[in-house]
C-alpha cells in the first residue's frame, strides 16, 4: 500500500478500518458492566446477547432514577 498510496493515505485507510471496527464492536458487543464472570458467560452462551444486555442496562438505569427521587 505504501507504494500504491502515499504514507498519509495508507495511514488514513488504516485509521478508517480501526474506526469501523470500533463502531461495530460498540453496537454489536453486549454491555457487561456490573456482571460477574459467570453472568457474562451465560449472556454470551446463546449468541451475542445484545438484546438481553440492553434490557438489563435499561432496567438498571430505571432503578437508579427511581432511587434518586
């Protein structure tokens, strides 16, 4: 790539690939904040578990809002 493109463009392509990967992981990988290792294993047992983790996170945030009132 360095011969085909300039070093700046090569770095730009690499940076773009990294950003796409980061965004994909952010939206695909489930939230595991506050979970025990066994709970993370159970969450990931049947696929990615994104829907379940988002439901758990929303329930946690709702309970924090109710406690702060």
